[in-house]
C-alpha cells in the first residue's frame, strides 16, 4: 500500500528564515514520483516541485528545494527566505508508476505553515 | 501555462437534486481526476480517467458518477445530492505516463453546499 505521512500539523517561521516541512513515504515500487503542492486560503492547489525516484540530484525550483533521502524514504520541502505569502497549507504527494493505480497521487494530510513578520 | 477550469467556485444545492460539476483543461492532457477535500480528511480521490470514455473508481466513488465524452472535459455527477456531499471538489489533469513527471495540475475548486 502507498502511504504519505506529514507529521507536522502546523509550523511557524519568521519572515526571511528558512523552514523545512517533513514528508515520509512508503512504497514497494521502484519507480515513483514525489510532489509538493501549496494550497492558500483561496483553495487552489498549486504545484511547487517534483522529484522522480531515479533522479540523482535533489530538485530545486527557485526558493523551493526537495531534500530527497531515498534510503530513509523521506522527501522534505525546504523553503528558503520565507515570505508572508508563503503562509498556506502544504501537501506532499506520491505518484505510483504501475498497475491499475498508474498515475494517481496519494496525498499526506498537510502542514499548515504560518510566516510571521 | 496549464489551465484547468471548473464551472463554479461556489454552488448551493438542495438534497435530492442532480448536480453537475464540470472541469475543462486546455493542455491536451490524457489523465483527469476528481477529488474531494474535507477538513481533517485531506484529499480523497473519487474518480479518474485515462482516456475519453474511460473511467476508474478512486477511493470514494459511492454516490458519484463521471463522464468523459471529450478529452478536455471531465464531469462529476451527483445523482441525488445529500448533505454529506457538502465539500470542496477539486479537479486535476496530468499529461500521462512518462511525460514531464506526469504532474497533476489543479483547477480552482468548487465549494459545494447541499442543504
């Protein structure tokens, strides 16, 4: 079974500081993808960053980086230089690459990030 | 840019009504998905589709049906709305296997209230 765990229901960070949001996953498939999404209070899910299971380097997208530790089955999101606009719910998700569940995502419960001035 | 649109941001319906939620994507994506999101339960997959006229059940298909007559459009149907279907509904699309990580892109969501 596929499973995503986000253990931090809420996180607080001061503006301009870096913050790490934790995500662990469980799968027996050798091929999979890991994603982070941001959901502001407006409700839309915004894609942030993607890491493939065979990618050798950690993914980066601007201020976002994904700390991928395959042996530990963790895929933490690092946001550098936090901004007030980063306050939102953040979801980690995993895509399976085989069988009848090909292409679907499994989501964690999310972490609510609050950035304070 | 990928664009996924949903027919309504807010919708209020009465118990027993038939409800249609429409989703359209403009990027020629193969896959489309419907989720519902509830506080404390996260996102749950209702149905998904890999191709026109194809559909697969997700984790919570009961009380819902879907239709995909054209590649760009995926409709979610509540045959007889009930109060426990009050929720946020999110539609998503993705390119398909082996294409750019097969990233799912989401629409703005529809907040449905069933009275």
